[in-house]
């Protein structure tokens, strides 16, 4: 007996009331038609042990056992673990997955009373689970409607239903049919693994032959959506599009590629895909395609980049420069990359396509400056096009911006220096090797010398001197005094000089802006505390806290490592400063725990270079040891000393 049929038998055996084919289908992840076929097969076998599965009109299937000992012996021989409720949804996550499966795959009502008895939980527990489900379905414009005497039914378009099926019922963690948990997909779609592999090969061939470049994630999503389309077509459901939208899509190159893909797939599956379904595949290609930017950079972008998108990119970069003092406007590679990314991103929004970014958390943690620039870009996009993009899309934009920030660093010319040391060749060489190790791409150590030979240094060929001894003479170039054994503070001083910033991070950290060991219970309480503490010395607008909340609505500012860096969605103050607070106990901030909060305020219309500030914040976010040291500080002096030591 197949495992699927054993699951049916186990479910019927453990249930105190009839179970519908839809409920069985949702549990086992097959169609109702397959359930009925399996029950027919089961009944043929159960005749031998005096048992039968009865179909009760309007109620479902009921297992009737005439000889219990004989039945028990029979199933125990087939499966010693039979009827141990291993498929029963027990946890909230399992119940949500079960109900999503039930709601998404059938356009039929579900009665809460029956479902409550079915999975052995109270109605109030189900109501709590349904709140979670409603939140999950909201991004796909799907809603739950309650009808008296009928129960709950899911309302929304077939296209959005498919996007939700892809997101919540399939596992996207791996790429490709050999790594995507093929058995799971095979069971849901009722397709053999060999046929699924054939579909994958067709996709690869057509994508390559038609010179469409997709990311691995996009290709994987397209594969899953084609499988879903096949399944839904077989069950009698098809997508709908407004005729004008269909005509627009048919003019695109991607539609003709979709035709080629579906023509081959129809031969493999033996199922005809309507014209509207071909448009549906084209939407995926429109929303996920990439372009080789390296080739485009050699030519004019005019034939490729939509003028409106180019104008949008310009507004984004102007806004990033104005609010964050990141001048990336002349970076042509960034302009092209952003323009080519935003075109399909807008298509994704237009058709409500789901997109996940597996790098989201890493990008937020390791590139906080680029992610904040991505937030700024999202605000501009919303104001210009009325398109609200989520943090998955923001993180992709941040990747492009982060790459531009790194390119800007690489363009800095090498700074040439001389090392002065009184302790002999060994010490000077140690400093030299440390500098080369830490600043290989930005510093060229021209030579080393002793203090008494200062006059022999070729000052015309160098930018600065690194000295391990005090120099009383006035030299033609700047001097950075360090210890013979370079400390982190020494390295930070050299780093600031190279970046053209002689200031210290302490410039932004004041005692009146530092609050330690507070007892606050929520993010909102932290915001109110900051507002009350700062408004006496700063002209904060009345809606300041609302500006903080608006930023949080786009993406929580908790970056991991117990750190949050909130800030207004746009500059609100007349100067740039940081405000710190540490908490006695962690609080929940979005989905993370936070105990160290740094409120960032940037001066309105600021032209100052804030790279040092962002570097300091980035180092704190990424270094658990710093956070733990700062959380232990009881006084401002110890707090500031810790900041100096590590940054």
C-alpha cells in the first residue's frame, strides 16, 4: 500500500467524524480527485479485513471497521507506527500551513466548527490562527470572507492565489529541480520527478536560446509557477487579465519566449495552456529578467533604459546625496544597474508578484549604510509612482548602491607615507607590515627612517608621515603620531586621515545624548523617551515620533546583535548627532530582541561627509563584543572610553 493511502487510512481512523475529500487533499497535498481514486483502491484492499470507507453525502468519508482486532493487526503489519497522529497539525505554524493549503487550493467554503473538531483545537484558537493567515494573504490582495451558514471562503484573483501558493506551499530554499525538494513538488503537483526535470531542461534551453538572463532565484520561481499553472489548469482554474493588459504583454519579446516554452511543455504534459496562461508566464519573465550591464556600459543606455526610469534614478540619487551626503550621481554603472533593476521591479509590483531575497538579513547586517540608502530610494519610488516596495526589493537596490560605495573607495588614489621610528628597524618594519596589511589598497609606504634623519625624507613625494615618536619640528606634510605597536585607535586615526576626515566619532557623541541602563518595555516607549529627553535642547517638530514610526513601517531598524538604529524617515534636526540608550532588559523590536539603541539624527540639507559616522555604527552593529562592553557601562566616561577603544 502506498504511503499516501496509509495517510488517508490513518486520518480516517483517528477522526471521530467524517472527513471531506478537500480536508484530506489539504493534509496530504494532492487533489480531491486523487483522494477519491485512492479511497477506491483502499476499499478493494479493506474488504479482506472486514472494513470499508463509506462516502456520506454532504459530510465526507467515514471509516467503518467490523472487526477491530483484525483491522489493527492488518495496519500494524503494514506500518508499526500507524495512527500516532504524526500528520495532525499541532503547532500554530502547522495549523496555519494546513489551513493555507485548504483555503488556497479550493474555491469552497470551510466551516470553522468542522475544522475545529477536525484538528482538535478550540474555535478561539482557530480564530487566532486566522489572524495570522489574513496577514499573510494581505500582500496578495486575498481576503477571507465569512458567509452565514457556509463558513469561510477565500476571495481574490486566480493570479494572486497562485503567487500565494508559490510563496507558502512550496519550499524555495534550494535552486533547481534536483535541489528543490523534488519529492515535495512532485507530490503537490502529482507529476513524476522525471517530468519535472524535463520542464527544467526546457526552461534552461529556451532562456539560453532567447538570450534572457535570469538569476537562479528567478529561474527557480518561474519553474515553480509553471508547475502551479499546470496543476491549477487541470483542476479547472485559470488566470484572468484585463484585455488591454493582455495586448500590452503580447507585444513584448518575453511573450514570444513564453510561447516557445509552453509549446514544448504542452508536449511533455499533454495539457493545453490557454493564451492567458502564456501571458502569465511572460509576466514572470518581465518581472525577473536581468541584463548584462557590463556590455551595456560600453554603449549608450538610451535604447535600453526608459527615459522615465532614468529620470526616477536621477531623483533617487539626488535624494540620497541630499539626505545622506553620498554623492553617487556620476557613477554611470550604478545609474545603469538601478535603471535596469527598477524596470522589472515595477512590473513585479504591477502584477503583484511575490519576490524573496535570501540575502536580506545579511545585507541589513553588513551593509547598513547601503540599506538605508535603499530605504531613501523606496520613499522616492513611492512618491513618484505610488509604488510601495518591501524590504526584499529594498535589499536588492541596496546591493547596487553598496557596490557603488565600494567602487568610490577603490577610486581613491594611494596615499604615500613615510614611517618614523626611534626603536630600530624591527619596530619600523612591524609598523610598515601592519599598514600594508590594513591599508594595502590605499597606502603606499615609501620608506622608513629614524627621527634624526627627518631632513632626508622626500616630502615632495609623500602625503603624510606616520611617527612612533613625538616630532617637535613643523614638517611640510601632516604627521600622525602612533604607538610603536599599532593599536586599534592608531589604525582608526590613520583611516580617518586617508578618508579626508580628521574628526573623531566622539564629535557626534555627547553626554547629554547618552542614557544608560534604562527600564523601558517597548519600542514606542523608547521613542517617547528620546523625544522627551531631546526636545528641550533641540527644536524637534511635534510629529517627530511619527517620522520615526514611518521609517519603521518600511523595514524595522533592528539589525541583529541586539542593536537598533532608528531615525526619522527624513532629516528633522538642525545638526547631526547620535543619541544612545542601553536597556536593562531586551525588548522586542520587529522580530528581533534589542537592548542597545542608537538614535541617528542627520542635519537637514547637510553637506557634511558622514562616512566616518556610518563606519562607526557599522562596526558596532557587526561586533558583538563592542555591544556587550557598551551594555555593561554604568557611566558616560566608561561608555565613551569603550567607543574610543573599539572605533
